C-alpha cells in the first residue's frame, strides 16, 4: 500500500482528521468512523510531502505515533497499532526550519533515518530528456498522440533554468501536448519564457 498527502495543500483542521482518522461524533460532520491515512497505509508506505508545512501541534502528534507505533483517531479513547514506513519530503532547508522554531528537532531526527538530497533540475540536466519522455507517455495519449519532442525544442528545454523544478517541467510538457498541432512537440509549442531563456543559455 502506498498513500500520499501534501501537508501544504490541506487546511490544518482537515489535515489532522486525514492523517489520524476520527470516530463518529468526534465533530459536527463526523457521521461515520473514518480511518486516517496512517492506518490506511499500515503494511506499506505513507508519503508526507511538504512536511515542513505541517503545523507544530500535528508535528507533536505525529512524533508520538512514530515513537509508540500506535495511532489514536480523533474522538476515540483507544489507540490502534500501526506498522507503516513514513517517507517525508520538503523543498525547504529543514535545518533552518528547526533553527527558526518552525519544525520540531526531535521529529526531524526521527524521520531523518536516511537522508536523500535531490539537486534542483538545473543541476541534473541529463534527467530532462527522460522526464520529458515520461510526461509524454503519461499525457500524450489518445485522442492526441504525441510521440516525442523535436531536437530544437529539446535544446530549449535542456538549457532552461527550471526555477520550478520537475513540477514546472511537467506543466510545460502538458501544456505543449495540448497546444501542439503535430506529432512532435516543437519550439512554438513551448511558453515564451522557455523559448527566450533556453535560446539565451
């Protein structure tokens, strides 16, 4: 089982119930029991994306779950055992977040068993062609079949600085697929900013 949640995309009050679940009657709209994502991911992996955006109260609760290997849904008097691998990700400098008091140091060290630093896309341009093909195979299907990207368009994409990293590349390719009138993505299918920056680099 693989479950994922973006901690920045869900309001604090909803994030707590999404992660930990709740019992019927725990709050006004709780009509039935609901298992949280932590319980749903038992036996598998839970990805906490943008973990630095998690509110401090939930950080404390998550730390307790990790240490005790149990989760207590909102409104419940019992805790339930869990066996889940937690993977967390952030685009922020976590040491700076800890220093500024925005992230719990004890939770950081509980989560940071294996640290993988992923360089920005501009520092691993060799990955760009592979990512482009992945996004084309994902978005370029019927009814509009896109088979690839032209050599000139690829040069532009490789030379662009990609401040938005892989998500920006994904959006650019998805947009190009929608706009393209050919079987290949051409330079004119790319946003102006990509064409200008790419040709200047």
